[in-house]
């Protein structure tokens, strides 16, 4: 794309989607954890939002355990759940 074409394009107000595939799970977790703490990310004046891509089943299980997680987190405890436990709850 030439410089003239780039200069004549109008900026879009619509957000853009970027999909990132991390080769290292630990790096992915660190990036998401730091973003959750900060809650805002700006690069060159542009706001960025990060979302972990979960399957529908994982999202459903997370929703089922959210109330219990909130109770445990109020006591500074961590609730560990596996998909097998989620399947037991779902029946």
C-alpha cells in the first residue's frame, strides 16, 4: 500500500480484532494477569482490550462456579475446579 493511499484513508471508529496465538502458555497467563490488574491498556493513545478465548463449555462451567468462587475469594481462598467436576454439576 502506498503512502498516498494510507494518508487518504479515513480513521474508523470501529474496533479491530486481533487474534494472538501464544507459543508459551506461561507468557499468555502473565499478559492476561497483568491486564486484569491494570484494567486499561493504551498504546499511542489507542485503547486496547484483551479477552481470553474460551470454548462455550468452559464459559458455561465458569458461570456455574462464579458464585462459589466469589464466596471463596472473599476469604482469600482459591477454588480449583476441573472439567470433570463441571460435567458432574451439569448432569
